[in-house]
C-alpha cells in the first residue's frame, strides 16, 4: 500500500490508516515493513520510531511499483532506461 502527503501529514495518515485497518478488518500494520521517503532527504517529524527505513533509498529518488518519483534528473534517467529502443 502506498500513500503520499505533505511531510507534516505523513504521521497523521499512518495513524489514521492503522486505526481504520484495525477497526474494519482487524489488521495491524507492521511497522518493521514501513518505508517513508522524503524528497528533501530529511527525517520527517513523528517518524523517528521507524529508524533507517524513513529515507530509503535516498534523497531525491524512489521507485514505486517501478514508476520513478523524485528529481527531474532521476525520472528522466529512469524513463530513458525503460524506453524501448
């Protein structure tokens, strides 16, 4: 599952999602599998309990379901790599 939000909303969304999944389906989120990425490459407020997984794979770029998200240079490079020749 993926979600996107302004940095100040990430922890709020995580907590709301966790509560809703628990209430509706009895499912608990596994904090050990959570990944939080920040384009700015900075630790997001309220996410310190998730440790090193908060900035994977690094500032400026990430692949989500093999779609490039991040800096213009990263996206362009990834698109060029994927484009059939």
